C-alpha cells in the first residue's frame, strides 16, 4: 500500500502558501473573539506545512483544554 498525499483538515492552501486553521469548540466560542483563527505557515511545500501544522495543532488543542480543566489529562 502506498501512502496517500492528503492534507489534514487544519491545513489549507491560500494562494501560494499553506495556512493553519482550527475551529474553536462551540463551548469556547462565547469567550473567543475569532471562530476560526488562521495563521500563515509561510511555506508552499506540503511536507513542511504538515510538520508545522501538526505542532501548532497540538499547542492549540492544549489551549482549548485548559479552560475545561482537562489540560493534564
């Protein structure tokens, strides 16, 4: 089986560069100003973008868990 070359849902391409995006969970949306923050990864290479996006996804998910008291679970 060959590996598939797909992008995770939090990785989107805008113009010539990839961006990281993640939807804020519904229970946190009333206290967060932006529903879907986006951040440019400043690269047009998918492999590099995936690497940076995975790191960011882990950090953002841990931030989402802190208000719920689940950060150390």
